[in-house]
């Protein structure tokens, strides 16, 4: 079988061409890529014009969702052995980033690793890393250090998607070389880089045993997605919970400088104004670190000098994308942006944390803080004690975030109901009193699969609760019949559909969904259970 390709590069540029345009031209015109095992492969640019294979395009979309970044490339098909990341020039000689797939890519890649769907996904993630990292537009072609960067990215993303460490490494161990070269490291070194990315991702989520290398408890195994999922290029995984709102992008110059971005680099609070009291900020940082470590909940606070023409709300949502805050499937992250000199403030909440924070109003409190505190902060001594007043705006959100459960306890509604029916029977038998810590089914995070049977749930006995619809959060309700035969009402926030890669929920379509149980129903009397919907993925 032909070697599986991971191109992050072209061949080395002509030394006489020093202008960046000439470099791009050289890479694009020769269209050389480097194979996954380090063997160079060439393809004619004119041949890479086909539409993307549907399974490849779908899998790439899913991977990009988990990165939290917009794609800076297009996906096409052509006669490459399997896959390559390259630069092409369009008919106006404008360079564009391209990932090219052979139409038989998915089948060939899975065969290399005994049918595991994580094999081709690990290759795609590596390909994507080359483009996102700018490897395809630098001179010199492949080098060991940039291959290791792409491998680490692959491990990082696959952990987010639910892959066990062994599956994230399986492809490189199957096709990589035992010996390094001038372009590619030996496979053991590359597998170690994948491990580093996987462990880093796992550690960021908090509350997991990252040493075992197992799949996160919140995600299904690679084999659980079934034939339909494999045909799409990946297992049936939860979707990203918190991408940005549509069409909002923050220019690179507006982002915090490298080394200052929250959490990914060990910080949760960035003060561009330099007016907050550093001792008080450090105390708050310690609390936020504990929250991330113990519960997986991430809150990033950005006090900025300039919103660069965006509203505080748009800036917050765009930074949510850039920083990738919170656990992806349960949406338990938030980014707060305070621009005191422009008198704006907003908090972008992931859908899970938004539900927990619905009774607090940090946006209003932050504006009140700007009015009361900022004139004092501009003095020579800075904000001093007013720093505490700013940070206290988040106490309500943190109160509920710290007390909520953020791991998915049950993999089906039937599993949860059976468990609590057993508990109820034991209580009746022993006549012991109700214990809310052990006997309460409501409030658990669950994953369900099923078919949408109505996009507008009926209200009344045994159906949606009319008092929960509309209002401050604007919830609507849809009906699902789960694969294990239960009727379920899903309460859907208005922002949720634009955030999901599969778009708005469709009547008659099948989904896997994650949410927090609101109420248990009764199958015999046709009373539906209900849950707050945090993410979903069409299957």
C-alpha cells in the first residue's frame, strides 16, 4: 500500500528567491509534499481540483470544531496516495492552503490500523496542524521539529475528541520509520510527541486520570459510533460546545501576546490596562485554577484597552474561540471581557455554564463596576481595593459552577432511570428517608442518542413545562425518542444551533446529545423526561 501522506511542507526553496511571494510560488508550482513516513511524493497542481470526498470533508469539519479555530484551508480531492497539505495558486495566482485527499483515503487509512476510525482522524489532525501552524508557507520543507509540532497537535485534538492514547498513536506506529531522517523523526519520537499533546489536553480538562491513557469517561470509544459514524469519518462524538458566534473574527493583533493567554499558558486573568492590583489578581487566579483543576470549569477574564471596533459581546465570543475555554461537550467555560475605557463589558458563556449562571447578571454588575470604580482606577495607585469589587462580580457564577457536576455520569437515559428506580425500590424496602446527595436523579449530565420527533414540544402534563420556555434565556423545546425507547423533552437555548457543526436540529434526524437532566418521566403513563441541551451531533 502506498505510504500515507502528511504534507506540511514543500521542497526546499531556491536560495536565490528571497521574497515571500517567490517562496509561495516555488512551493505551489512544484507541489511536493512529504509523506507520513518521510518519503517525498509529487502531484500535479492541475490534478487537485476535485470536490472533497464527503467522509473526509465531514471529518475535517469535526476536527476543526474541536480546535476552536476557523479553517484556513480548503479541502479537495485528487491523485495523491492518500492525503497531503499543500499550497496551490488559483487562476489569479493567489496562493491558498489546500488539504488534498485521495477518494479512497478513509478506507485505506483504516485498513492500516485494523479498521480503527482514529487512524485517518489522526492523519487529518496532523495535516490540519501544518496549515494552522503556517508550516506550508515557510522555506526549507519538512523538518523534524515541525513534524513533531504537528504530531503534538494531533494528540491534543484526538484526546479532546475522545480517543484513547494508544489509538492516537496507532497510525504513526504502523507506518512510521524506525530511523529518523533530515525531514522526519523516528516513529518512537513522534509517538512521544503525540503522547505529550494528549496528556496536555487531558490535564487541561481536569479531574481525569491522564496517566492511564484511556478515553475520557465523557466520550464514547472509537468503536461505539457504529457503521454510520465510520462512514462519516469518525465515531459518534459530541460536538463542540462553544465556537464563536457566526462571522466574528478577532484580528491577530488584538489577541493577548504569547505567554499571556489564559489557562493554556497557566493564566486566567489578563489585565492590559495594568490598573488591577496584582496581589488581589493572584488570589483570584488561584481560585480559578482550583476551579479548572477540580471541576474542569474555566473562566477567563480579560480587561482590555481597546475592543478594536468590535462590541464587547462579539469580542468575548471571538476570544472564546481563540482560547478554547471549558470542556467541549458540556460547555462549562466562559470568557469575560471588560473594556472600561470604552464603557463596555460582556461575558460569553458556554451553554452548560450559562444554565448554571442564569440567576446572576455579571454583565450588569461589570458595567456598574466601570461606572463606580474606573475613575478611581485611573489614579496613580490603580484600582487597589476596587479590584476585589470587579472580581466579586463573578461570585454568583462561581458559586454554581463549583457546586455543579461536570462529568457525564450516564451514557443513556435508560441507564440513569434504571439506577434510580433501583434506589427508589431500596428506599421503599428499607423505609429510609430521602438523601438528596445519593437519591436525586435530576441534575446529572447524561449522553443520549435518539431521533427528533417534533421541533415544537407540546406543553402540559407529561410534556414541556411552559414556564421554562421563552423568558430571559429564550429556551424552546423539542421532542426526542431515545434509542432505548424513552420520550425526552430537550430544552434548547437560542444560541445553541449556530454553535453546532451540524446546524439546527432537524425533525426526523438522529442525534447524540449531551445535557443536564431536568426531570424524570414515566414510560407507563407516557410522561416524558426532560433535559437542558448543551451539545449535539447528528448521526
